[in-house]
C-alpha cells in the first residue's frame, strides 16, 4: 500500500491543532478565521482525495471528511452571519464539538485500523567494486517483508586537473545479477522521500579525482530523507584512539562532508568510533560535552559490511572466468599458487617513476615463475583516473605497462567489481599497504608489503 499512514496522521494532527486554535478564538473578533477555515477545508479535501486512491475500504472516512467540510462551511457562514454575539458563540461551540468528534474518529481509524506503512530505503553506490560496503545492509532490508529496498547506482565523473568534469561513468550493468537495479533517472526523490538513504561516498565536491553527480552530494541528499546513513567504502587498520599518531593518520578520511551532513555514520568498530569522535571534537572550535554526546549518538561502531561479505563468501562458490582457469591450471591438471598483487593510488602518487619501475621488476619476476605461481594483478579502480588528473606524465607509462601485461597473458588482470573473489581465490597478498590488507588479514593467509626501495 505504500508509505502513507505516517503522512496522513501528520495531516490530521495538523487539522486537529488548527481547529482547536479556532475553537478557542472569538468568532466575532478574529478577522483571519474565514481564511483559516478555508485552509482546513482544502486540507480535508486533499486527505479525502488521497484516501480514495488507496487499496482498501476507506469510503466511510471520506464521507466523514465530507461531513467535516460541511461543518467548516457552516462555521465560516456563522462568522459572517448577522446574529447576536451570544447566538453566534453558541453555534460556534456546537459546531466546534462536532468537528472535534469527526477528526478524532478519522484519526483513530487511520491510527488503529489502517495497515502499518512500508519502509522505503535507497542505496546509492557509484562504483560497482565498492558495492560490498553496502551489500549486507541491503540484504537485510531486502529480506524484511515490510521494507521496499532500491539499489540505485549513480553516475560519476572523472575530473580534469582544474577539477572540471570530464567523462561520465555509470556502472549499473556491472552489479551482481541478484541485485535488482533501479535507474537513477527513474526514481523521484522529491516525491517519494525515502525513509533512509545509504551512501558510501563521503567526499561531495572535495575529491580532486572523481565526483558523483552533484545531485547526489550528501549536502543535497539530506533534504530528501530523515535518515541519511554514511558507511565508508573502505576498511582501515584498527587504531588506538589514544594514540595521537595513529588517529592523525586517518584524519583526512574523517573530515569529509558526509560526516557532517549524514544523520548516522556506521564504522567498523567501537575503537574506530572513538577515534572518529576524537578527531571531530578536536576539529570543533569549542568542543563540549554536548558535542561529544552528539557524535556518540550519531556514530555507530557496528562493523563493516565489507567484512560481512568476505566472511560469507566461500571459495567453492566462486565463479572463475575461463581465461583465468587457463592461467591457473598446470598441464598435469594441478593448480598453481596465486598471489594477489595490489598497487595503491597513494603509492603511485608518492613514489612516481620509482613505483612504476618497481612494478616492471615485479612483473618480470613473476613471469619467470609463471609455471608455478600466478600473479593476480588487481589495480585500484581509480588508478587511471587519478594518474590522468594528477600525474599525467606517469599516465602514459602506466598504460604501456598495463598493455604489455594484458598482451603477454601469463598473469591475471582483474578489473571486475568483485574484489572479494580475488581475496578468497588467492593464496597470498603482495603489494602496497591499503584497506585491502585489513580485509586480507581476515583470511589468515600470508601478507607481504611491497617496498619500492628493494629491487625485485
């Protein structure tokens, strides 16, 4: 039946409040009463018209609202009718009593006989590879028989060095088959006003590499719902909330627009919640106990959906592309060991040519051992956009390396949206420090961090 009970109760309560105010007024000495009564009549007509569109039998309510409109009309006539003040007050009091009875009856039927509202929640991922940061929450909403859940992938743009928008990207066709997708241009946020909106992008216009469409900035989305929920797309190494250096190291991820515009923030642990609060209080000009209480209630240390997804995914359930199988299998049918190779955007920006040279050596080393070990290279999903926007001098060399790797075909190149598959399929991790390392630890498999200063 949709979401309407809450709105109907609000409208009827507003009518009751207005009519009580009218009832306490002097019918002879309030020149604005006719205008107020006309507004009440219009509101009642709107409620009745809406009730007629609903499934179910609400004809009795509609007729009672028609009776209400007739009484309001009489009250309006009574005000302008040439009668003695005593007679006018008597009529006004009698009509006011009938009005109160009708509105109470209408409210009781809506409150106690009308089915409860269905909740409507919306999930707004932009990159399919980051969907795992919202998926388990969506699954819970999808399983709730009283909730309508919508997954609405939103468009995003690469940025030029001057931060103007470049290409538009839309990844709605890259999500898992079991996730029903709604087009962003087919959902009317202003009309539907969902009960909750979930986002994983905190940056609004503060990311110099990419940007979601400005309509989907958290600053704007909060106007269309009473609960905007931000869940980070990343998982961090746990920090000690009392360790200044560790807390300072995550500050750039905390001081972002979505933290201030969202109604709720879900982080990976209680310790991370404490670290967030410490950063946010320090950022305030005048931190107070009131501010601490505000952030305590706003931030929830419930865990990360990314970890939920990883823990639920079984190796036997993975779908392995045929081209990967050809590289993984030995001539005798055995299986080669697989090393997940990850190069982070931050490492490239920090080390530049040195990092690209390191990558070439890594590729050569694994190519020489291709009969026993497979390199599964999974580039950061924003690597090309970042280099193009911030290090255009490195972009061409990086693309040449990528082209050679693909052409030679001795390893796996994974640019799919399914990061968990690479984590579960591989036997060890090698590469830069990133949030993937935190997830990889959950598997208990070996991890080796890349050092650009060491050859090989």
